[in-house]
C-alpha cells in the first residue's frame, strides 16, 4: 500500500484490525512516525521522530496466525524498515486492513493512496 500526506502533523499509513476494540494504526508525516495500538479497549500511543523528511511510504505486512509484522520502505529503497511485531486477538482467522489518515492541525490537508498489494504467508 503506497500512501503519502501533505506536511507536518498529517499522517498517512495503514490500519489493521479484527474488531473495533483491537487495532493497530501506523502513519508517517514528514517529521515523525506515529503508532496507535488498542487491545481490548486499552490504547497505547507512540510517536517516533524521523530523519528522512519524506512523507511517502510503501507499507508491508507479514501475518502468521495472530502475529503481525508491519514495516515500510521508501520508493528509493528496496529494504523494508520493520516498525514492530504485534499480536492482535482474533486475527489468526481473519484480518481487515486499510488506509490510515490523521490530521492534528486545523488546516485542510491532503493524503493519498496509490497502490495496494497483499500477499498471505502460509
């Protein structure tokens, strides 16, 4: 999934979930990476500064049972930067995913998704 956003505090990324109480949302802005993880209604949030200065990423996911690894790569690179490995209740049988967009600012912002490629590992 290829996503991009327009500027600081505008995040574009991916969201994986089984139920509305169990999800992972990860997004990149021009200056940081943010991660929202909710398990059984309990939220954990992290923000990590980035040095790349680019707001476009190609997102990758590996799923095996209830284990989920999420990463991204820049268009100029072939290597994936793995953000983390997570276990979400219920996703061993099915997982839903889609784009994640967030805007902390009060100004209008643009974000876009241009590609999607999904492969299930056995």
